[in-house]
C-alpha cells in the first residue's frame, strides 16, 4: 500500500492536501470546545475508519489501545480538534480529511497510481469481528478464504492423534484476475467440535490452466478426529478438481490411506454418502462436469467474485470518497476504498504510532477509569450504528443517544455506574438480544423473590425467603417507591415493551454480591422492612432472562383429564416425549407450556421444539421465516441489502391430530419465535397467555475493553407474510391477565385458560 507521503502527489487537486481551510469557517460560529461534542466526533471517525477505511495499517493497528490513546489526546484540548484528529488518524489512513462543516473544499478522487495497484474495500455480511459463523467481514482484494468459494466433505477418522497428513488432488485453473487462483483446503476438529486443530491451505494460489497434482501437508493435533477436506477458488475464473487422496502417517515413513468418499466425483447425485458440500451463490457456482469423458468438480467464479468478496454488489466499486458529518462543527472526507500496492510495507508513521501504543497500558484499567468508560461507550455505539439491522423500526435519535451516553461516561465513578450507563445505551435500540455483560470481577445478583405487575403493584408470586410470602406487595426497594424503582429498572433493559417489563421484574433488587438491599413489604394491613444480603448461594435464582423462583411445580407431561394432555416444553426430555408419542398422537387435545418453574429435569436430554416436536404438528412440509443478514459496504448502513435464506421442516409420524394450544410468555424469544412463527403461519395451534418477545435473528457480539462485552441481534427476521415481528412478537389468541386473587389462592390462571380453550376447540370441532 502506498503511504500518505508517497502517494500524495497523485491527488487530482493538489490544493486539497490541506485538512482545514480557515477562510471557509463561518464567522458567526466558532467550533465547540465542549469535550462531549469533541468525543462525539472522535466516536464517529473511529467507526468510519475501523470498519470502512481498508488500509493495511487499519487492518493491523491495536484498535483498543489506539482508541484509549485517541481519547486521552482529545481530552487534552490543546489544539483545534481537526488538527488533533488529523495527527491521530494520519498514520493509519490514506487521504482522510477532517474539515470544518462550512468548508466547501470539493471531494477529491485518487486515480489508480499503477496497473499493479489493487482497489480494496470492505464488505460486511453482518459484522465478522470475532463473530458467530453466520457473520463475516472481508476486505475485498485480499486472498483469504471466504465461506462462499469452497466445496468440501466431512470425514470422521479414529486413531490419528499427532499424525502427519498429506492431501492431494489434480487441479487446473483458468483466470486472468490479479490475486485470483485456486488451492486445496484442510481443517481438523476435536470430538467436541470446539478445538480447532488445523486450517491449512496450499502455500500459493494455483493459476496454471494445465492439470497438475497438488499436495498439502501438515501435522494433526492430539485431539483431531473430524477432518474437512476440499478446495476453493479465489476470485473470478474457473477451477477444476479431481482425484482427491488423503494419507496419514505416525512416523513420516509408513503412510495409511484414508478413504475420501466420491473422490473422483462419480457417485450418483442422489447418494448422500458421496456428496460434497457447497453453496451456490451469485459469486460462485459448483457443478460436476464431464471433462474428456472424466467427471470433475468445476467451480466458476462470476464477474463479482473478486478475491475476498462475500456478496454481489449492485454496481462495480470504484474509488469512492464520502462526506460524513462528525458533529455540528466538523465533517470528514472518507475514502471507503484505497489503492493498495502489492508488497508495499507499512508506512513509517504507523510504525512510530505502534511503538507509542505499546506503552498504552490498559491491563489495570476498570470502570473507575474515565478513558475506559468512554472507549467502551464509543465501541458499542459504533458497532450498533453500522451493523444493528432494526433501526428502521426503532424510534431513536442514535446521535443524541451517543451524546447522552458520553455524558454518562464522563460523570460515572465506578464499575456499577459504567455498567448501568452501557445498559441504558443498549436499551435505546429496543433489542431483546441487547444485553451488556460485566467483567468477571463484577458479580451482580438480585433477591430470590419473583414478582408480577398487577395494576400498579408489584405482587410476590414466589419466594425463597421465609420472611416474604406469595401475595405480599413490594412497596419500596432501598427507600425508592416500588413503581419508581420498577420504571428505573426498565430504562436499563433492551427489548419490546412486553419483554422489558418481563425482564425488569426478573431482577428485583439487583446489585453487587454481598451488599444489602432493603425491601419494604405490605401484607394485608401490615407493613414491614426486610433486609436481604445478596449471597452467592442464592445468586442462581434470578437473572435477566429467567427468574427461577416459582410456587408452581410443573409436570413434564401429564394427562389432565381423559384425552387432554399437558406437556411442559422446558422440562420434558426427548425420551419422555418418545415414550408418550402414541398417546399424544391420539389425544383429544394437548397443552404445550413454554413456561419454566425453575426446576431442572436431569433425567435426559431436553426436547428440541423445532426438530423433535414441530414435525409431529404438521402433515406437510413447512418452511421457516426468512433469515436476512445485512450486506454492508458503506457507512451508516447506506444502500444496505440482505442475503436471504430459510429452511424446511418435514413431517414425521405420528401426526398429533388433536386440538393444540401453546402457553406463551415474553420469555419466548429468538429460536422460540422461530418455532412460534411456523406454528402461527401454518395455523398449527392457538396461543394462550401473553405476547412473545418480538426479537428473532442470530446474535452477534461486541467486545469492549477489559472483559466488558455485549450482544445484539445481527440479522433481520420478519413474519412469514413480511410484516414486522420486531417489538411485536406473536400475540395470544386468548390473552391472560394474572389477578391478585389468583396469586393469593395459588391458581394457575394460564393453565386454567388453556384448558378451557382446549375444551371449547374440541367441542366446536
């Protein structure tokens, strides 16, 4: 890559090398010196450069150390902000210009310096920053593999610990694209599928259009048992592969052949045992073809299949500079593409910066450090700004939320303050997966009491404390009136209104371990205070997701009345379900309960509602909702598109032909709503209780400084008919509102309603 110094002469307008034109500043308004405003500008520039400015230096810089260093420099306020930002970012950028918001300097475009220079830019399939498998980020123009360009087969091999291996195949490639070609791939995994043993590729890309035998060698780890072998094409062109062979050796002299099914691609396409796995896409297509009366695997890379590309863009990428506001005073001219020279070294300014960053000690930082609090706020805000897919249905001024969060970061004093502030920021996006996790050094827990909102009272529904009983009313927590306390808790919970209420109730009295909390309680006409010490022994009873304190004791499965069965989906095991299949198939009605009583069933593997139950509720193949992963190549989610996929569920016998209802709460979230969506769309049952959470889609993670992390929903999911699911969920056909009398009497009003519905459905049928 060309450094700023060596390429600056290539600007089409030489005058634009200046970062700030003082003559163009409005005489009526001087730039703000408010630290919060300046940190807001840093936050935006950080997100733009980290995720959308693809220099080599930005790829390798220690971003955490860089951000802390930048915060400390901005806080000094020793010079105009544009100069500070220019000095900070110049070592890791090409031609990024910070300008006054009033500066009319035109955007400049850099011409290709030589024919060898490659245009590089970011593509994000979601955010692939140490992310789950569904998400991937790639710098287009780089050679590293993507999930879309390979075919492979899966082998299970015993007794190969610490063996050498060699994988070979015949290969030929046709391509005229720079940095394109083909190669073999090999990976190994442990029995738990967790330890990544190997992920090796041939040393160089193959470009010869003549058949040749290519061999890949290496050493297996001691826990290797599952092997993945295959080949991939990188970039535009075609690749042909045949005659796979795999051998292992304990001593390097005596080699044992490991069979590779369908190694010559002659198997019947319907023979599953001989199938190679691949994903056809707009970038790469896979096909077994005849080549001189010999069957071979052919990979074709389309015109969009540039090295590193992970999705097809609507138009070809050219050198692009975007103008983005940083705050009310400053803007940036941001190249989202760079010209990269093969073999170019990192620039000298970066090397000096990197040396400086090595002296930025963050190991002892915690929530008492202002720079850490600001950095975590900026990291979380920037990730969500560019990658959270539901801003179209969430009513939030995200820039204003950042301003507020930065104010909190400046004012907070300790870890608890900082966690609460991050939670309030996350709550603004109303994401049911939006959860902030404290570092291990901070232990938080609530009181082992379950409460329900009845009218404007917090009524106890279950208690592990002798002093507090079912039916008691919590009137205050640490002197704060109960409803005021409850509303304050809701400000730190992200999600739909129904989920926010459910989760805020889950964590009554949340605070640091070993601290005291005072509950003011009313029992009839009696008023008293109970002081509880949050202890590790009681810490497992309540968390954000579930409150395990319950006066109920749900059966795994039971026949409530002749022909009417009850199944608790949180407690029943696969074996219990299998043992009752015939009874459930012939039942007049079945109540499926998605509530949990806090008691574990350790008698076997838990039931999967999607793979074990759902196939018995349908007599035809049904399809899931669409998973929509954002495809992002510009900041601020401009022109975002989505990759869309789904999957089918085939019926299994026996079919449950009786009437069916599900008891739902807002705790039915994510995969629970995948299941509920299919039940709802195909009219497989009726819903009793409360709305589900209104949150679906695979999670993604945000990693912040010193053990702080957060998760959020990384993909968009709608209802089958294309209508909004987020924040809404699946409404009950038969709503249930718990009464205070029902709580006092120990009545299960959800189950009572479900039983009435089943009887009505059966009689009307």
